[in-house]
C-alpha cells in the first residue's frame, strides 16, 4: 500500500508545481495535503471491504472537522482520495464500492483510485480530479496550423487568401469562395 501512496504523491507533485503544498500527518486517518486552495485527505483503504467503509467514514468525520475548523475563516475545499489496495482494480465488489463512495458528496468530494501499476495509472486517476490539466494537451490552432492543413488537403491558394481574410465571415466568406469556384464549392 505504501508503494501506491508514494506513486500517487509523486503524481500529485508533478501536477502541483504551481501550487504551494504541505504534507501533514495528523491523528486523523490518512495523510492531509494542502494543494493550493484544496485540502486533500489521502486514505489508504484496507483489503477488507467493511473495514474500508469504516476508514472512509472516519475520513468523512475528519473532513467535517476540518470544515468546522475553517468556520468563518472562509470556504475550505476538501477532497478525499481513497487508495484501494493494489490488485483489486478488476474485482467487481471493489468497483461497486468505489462507485458508492464517489456518489456520496456529503461533506466532501471522494474519489477512489484502484491502482494497477505505475505512475501513468496514478496520472490517469488525477485526470479525474481538480489536478487535471487538459490545457497541457490542447493543441493551439493558428494560421500556421491552418496553412499546413490546407497544404496537405491541396486547398487552392485563392481559397486560403479568403479564409485568412479576417474581414470576411459568414455569408461574405461563402460568397467569396463561390466567386472563386465559379459557383461550385465541391467538384
């Protein structure tokens, strides 16, 4: 279990570069992290499902205590990451339990990681959390990409001039393209 915890913490560190965070062991169950404006409770779940449920309930109580402690100081964003024992990712009872925990948003958001292997699996888990970075994968589309696409599709040069003309849009752009093509857009 400690290996899975270390892998998840490593994945969080790789995503949390822009955040200041501290790692605190408390008498509460699990390990508390502060990642930016979020308090994250990492819980390592035991193999026994009834005990795992008990650990999650204790985690909910600890999260509630954190919420109460914040009081009027401001809103506290608490998230619970529950780490299931390795090797249980294909067991239906663990999948069902994970779904039940995740549907329960009382006190805080709960996400269950069913670790299989390695850092990529942990990063895939984090893609479901506030630590997801979809913009890291976004491709910026600009004039260079449009020109490369047009070249690969053999778009006529005159069409490209019209498509790149920022003053043409909607009906004006369509009319300009029809004018170039003698009224036919497709041949």
